[in-house]
C-alpha cells in the first residue's frame, strides 16, 4: 500500500523547518520510499530567537510560542502544497515539533508546534507529540528515528545523523541500539556566527585552525560520555554546558572549530568502538546538515578507517530530509496503530505506539 505523507522536522540547530512530501510503500512488510518534493523554510529572526530562548519563557509566553510555531508550520505546509500542486494528495502530516525541555529522568519531554493548530489550518489529519508515550514508559524518548531506519535503511550497519545533536544507530543481533553522541552543529554554528556566518561552509574555517589539546581533553571528559546507553541529550547540554566551556579557553574561531570538529569525530569513534566487530568492513550512513561539512566527514573517515568502517554520504535529498522522511513513516505507523519506538533503543519498559492524532478533515 502506498501512503502519501508530509513529514515535518525542526532540528535542534534551529536552521529551518524541513518539509518533505514522501511516498512510502508497504509491500508485504517491506518498506520503500521516495522523497517526491522537499523544502527547508527558514525561521524569521524573531521566531528563531523565541525558539532559542523558549526554556526561559514564562508559562503564558511558552504556550503562545507553541501556538505560533504550529501556525508557522501550517502556513509553510499550505505554501508547500500550493507551490507543488499537491491539493487533495496528502493523506497525513507528521510533525516532530521543536524540542525544548527534555528531561526523561523526570518523565518530561516537550516539543513546540501545536498539532491541533496545524490540523485546523491545513485541513489535513496530523500526528504530533511522538516522544511522550515512550517517556511515560520510563524511556529516554530519544532517539526515535531508529524505528524508521530499521524499516527503510536496511543496507547499512550503522547510521549517523549529524544535526544540532549527533545521534547514532547500531544494528545488533539482539536488536537496535541508538543514542545521542554529542552536541554537533549547534556548537559549530554558534562559533561560526562569531565571524558573521550562519555556518562554517564545508568546514573551511575548521580546516584552517589547529587542535587545542587542553580544550579537546576537557570536552572528552564530560560525564555524559561515561554513561552507558540508553541515553539522550537536551539542547541545553550544548548551549549551557559545552559552548561556555569552549568559549572559556579564549581561542580563535578557526581553532575552536577545528578542536570541536575533532571532538565530534572522536566521540563517534569512541561510541562505535565498543559496539563494533572489526572482522569485516561495515558501512556507516551519514546524514543531517553535518554531512555537508566536507572537513568533518573527512575527519570521520580518518578516525573510523582503523575500525574498518566505511563512511557513506548519500544523495542530497536523503542527507537533508532523512529525519523528515522518518517522521512521515512514524506518522503512518501511528495511524496504523503500530509501534513507533523501540525499547531496546530508549530503555522504556516496552515498545510503544507514540503520537497524538488531530483530525483536520471535516467529517
């Protein structure tokens, strides 16, 4: 059966709203996909600043932002449908929302972007709030993409997404293991803005810098890296812990970028080292905005080569919209009342069906 679904993703790097129109085909339990159309809608500066400061808002302003982001998502969907002539072709919208508070040890996770507003303003049925059920079952609520990776990307042993936070999935005989590795693009982008740039294109500034060993040591000594999985990171780990640490060393921007790029590559290697059997070559699929960072990808290839792991960078649509694609699939699974999360990944007491359903279509 073919499903035509729009997947929506707002990543922790706050670089825009990813909208992907997908066709997903379930043929005898084997899934395939095609990203038919996709676009990234940049956030206006005012909205971006509100999202960056969301966790410091009072309750009223936080809820207003929840509504306003839902309205922005709906407006973007309507524009996307109009531009691509998709009227009456969309069966479902699956919106991840923008993660703010994420403290699973307290049973708390929150994503901005009101699903009811999206459904009301688009007239399309919507699935949102995909993490809460897993957290209610004592899970991390993250990562949630491994279910989609398990069904759609069967040819790869490992899958790494480098967004604001990098996360990795590892396929084992006992089940899929996945966890957040470290803060990634959020830190690199914050450093690049000091030079008047939104990001370090191709990692050019980082390539021109030098590794500062004391900073690299301090970064690698963070308590989070000593924890065993399942584990996950909140956006504030990068903004409130890591970025101030980097800044405290007073380095030039190129040196800070070079050191932090090395930190990302090393943490990926450390994460895989304890899970990897180097007897035969394995393939690591790299997606997310970080896959466009040529210097970072080259450093990953260099540190993973001794482990006999080959880094694969796919086509541009998959790089940029893989997570939106997977949100679309999770929306379908929720609509079909099938599991959307894996307890082997999140540590929940069981697999679960996550997501709130909002009926936008008239009865």
